[in-house]
C-alpha cells in the first residue's frame, strides 16, 4: 500500500488528466527517479537504470534513445542529462547535485564539468537554433509521464533501513517473544527469551532449483538478414527512384534493426535475441544525425564515394567536381605554366583537398558550414566558415591562372600548393 500511495492522487475519479495530475506525476518521478546500476550498463547505466526502475527490457530503452538521436541528436542530450541527474546505485546524490554541494557522488568533479559543458552543443543551439532542445525535451517529457503514470508503482525505492546501533523509534519497538518457552513458563530467564524451543529441529532448507536454460533465439540473426535484404533492395531501387538516397536508406536500416531489437526484447532475453545489434545501430544513428544535419539541397550531385582527379592539361579540367558523401581529391600540379582554369569543388558530407602549382596565380574561395578550412595561408575551424584568398605565388603575377570555389557542407576543406 505504501508503494502506491505516491501515485494515488495522480488521476481523479473520472480518470481525466489535469495539470495538477501532471505536476504530481513529475514530482513523484523526481522523488523516486531511477538510479544508475553498476551491472548491465553499456556506457553510464542510464538506460539500464530506467529499465530496472520500471521493470522493462533495457533494449527497449536503448532503442528509444537511438530513435531520439535521429531527431537532430536529441537522444544524446537526454542521455547526458540522465548521466548528470540520475545518481549511481551506491551514491547519495547525482553527479550534478554533488557539484552543487548537496551530497556525495562517486563521479569525478572533472567528468561532471565536462558532461555539463557537453550539454550545451547537444541542445542544438549551434546547429538548428535550439530545435533539438525543444523537440527532445517535449518528446522525452511525454514518454516519462506515460511511463511513470502506468508503471511508477513498480520497484519503488524502499524506506532507508536503520543502521546498526541507532535507536529504534517507539512505534517500531516490539516484544521479541510474547509467550515464554515451555521449560520456563514463568519467564524467569530473560536471557533465554530469544532462544528457540529445546529440541526443535531446524527447518529444512529447500534446494535451489537448477538454473533454467535459456532457449537460443533467432531474432537477431533474422533481423540482420532482413537488414541486408533491405540494403540490397534499396541500392537497386536507388537507380530508379530518387527517394532511395543515403539518408532514407540509412533510416530504413535503423528502423529494421530497431524493430528487431524490440521484438527480441519482447520474446525474451536469451542469446541471439538481438541485443548485439545495438553496436551496429548506434554508429549508424550517429551517421544519420550528421546526414540530417547537412543541407544537401545546395549540392548539385547524386554521386556518392571518393573522387580523385589529376588533369595534365587545361582542357581536361572539369567545371565541377562534386559528391554527396565521400571526398574529392583534386591535384592541379600537373597543369602547364600558362592558360586559365576555373572550377568548383563541392562535397556534402566529407572532405575535399585541392593542390595547386607552386607558381600559379590562385584566387580561391573556401567554405564549410561545419568543420574546418585551410585555405592556403588562412586556417579556421567552426561553423559557417568563409575564406577568400588571392595569392600569386613566390614568382609574382604571371603564368597559369586558377580560380577555385571549394565548398564542404560538413567536413574539412584544404587548398594547398604542391
């Protein structure tokens, strides 16, 4: 009864949800929030703690974090907040609360500060103006409300036990034995009040049942096979339909793998249930976040992969070298020391490197929405980079003239002399 008391006032008699009920739900969640266990964790134990608190499979929680990560990285933001504000199983308070002087936490102060600083870029302020923070918080708050309202009564933390040597409250003081032993009906031997009846045989200890052998599941293998089939079909379909680009193909793969992990979690925790797929889903989700962050609309190319070119004449220099995902390596050092060349280099997600002759007269514009730029003698890192350089080389004006426009949406841009 005491475990349900915290949730007894969350829903009114008619079952409707009110603002007061929502507030009480979040207050009760905070008072009984999960703790990060040492066992079963993959990184910091945030998913394992939530799963343990609400008695659900941790794979489902990890899939939820991965799904949120695809929303402009909101899952990373929520995981960092959980790392900061959910205490470990044997700590007094969370890492953030310990930093504020409210108790003891085993998390090093330096790590807590680093995690706090990492929250700032994870909010998406530097990428999409904070939409990540708003969308991620709203989705996560709704999920927490529904989860705690339906399963908050499960596995609630018990009241702290009294330490040895501390006085027991009067309400908890009880008589150890009411009826004296048969051999001492008058109760004249207080020292024997807690002794068992003479001759009473100890109760037999039941033998522990043999551990149940887990049945090997084929969900993981089947899911991986379906994912390979989806990948092959999508690559073939990409030749006929523009919808099957890198972002959509990656999204389909993550969806298939995530569904398989959830199915494996529902069917059981045996070997082969799909838990190992998390190590494939996480890096794919990170790549997906990068792909959704990059604006590919400005890249006039459907090509993916690496491009290497080393023209030896002015006529062989293309007007544009581009790729959506990959890198472009353009070497112009083989051109003759006369004539004029104008070309563009565009990369969506990846790096681009251009080498120009040592004595050429170069006018170059280097741009990167997010990454780094090394434009001859100018170098910078960050967001929305734009550098323009005009350099006639060590021999001064004259000779080969090169006009370059080098751009990368997400990656490194480098223009150097050979």
